[in-house]
């Protein structure tokens, strides 16, 4: 994955968890590509992103499709008080 776009994910290999979910961030917004054939979403890619986020202290709080080709996901850092 190009280093200039760590927040755009098209395959499982594009998940650069160290760049995406680091302790200096309170929120992360990621775009995951929806395949052009019938608007299918590769759930393996989504699961990989959510699993990495959870391991690194982030939780998925919102998601929305964008222009029928992207799933925009917003992750928030876990609250230390929880």
C-alpha cells in the first residue's frame, strides 16, 4: 500500500495497522473499497480492519457507504475510564 494513503483500503494486504491505529489518535476515519461487481463488500477486509482496531484500542462507531464504491468507517479510541 502506498504510504501516502494509509486510510484507503482495498484488500486485506492494505491494512497498515501501525499507521492507522496509533496511540496518538482519538479518532480514525478509513475508506474501504466496495467491489464494483454488484456493490459487494469484502467482509474479510472489514473484519480485518475491525479486529486490528479492537486490538489497538479503537472501536467502530459509525459506517456509511459513499458513492456506491466506498464504505467509510469511523473508529474512536476506547475511553480509559471504561
